[in-house]
C-alpha cells in the first residue's frame, strides 16, 4: 500500500466502487434500453451512483471521477432512450 509519515496511520485506499458501479449500470442500461421495466431502474441507479462517485472524487476519497461522470452520462442517455421508446410505443 502507500507509506505514511512517522506517527501517522496507513493511507486509506481510494473508494472507487460507486463510480465503477455507475459506469457498469449505465452501460448495461443503455444496452437494454428497450426493456421497459429494467432500463429506468438501471438509469436512475447509474445517475445516483455517478453523482455520489463524482462527489467522492472531488473530495479526494476516490480516483475515478471520469468513470463516475461517464456512468452519470450513460444513465441520462438511458433515461432519454427509455422516454423515447415509451413515446414511440404510445404514438
């Protein structure tokens, strides 16, 4: 792991789980955008985890701010695709 100055505890490893989860959920949501029950859930989760992961990266407790932003963007695109398919199905 990392080293620390004498008298300090070990350095904490970055907490990148939320940004990674956002990227995975956003990707899967976009691939399954036509599944009406699954895509809005995945999109909302990707947006939520993306925002939380990006906030962690801004505070310095995570190192994958780009992945968090990517997942957040994919979550937004998933939700827009879901709205489009609902609109297409009702017209």
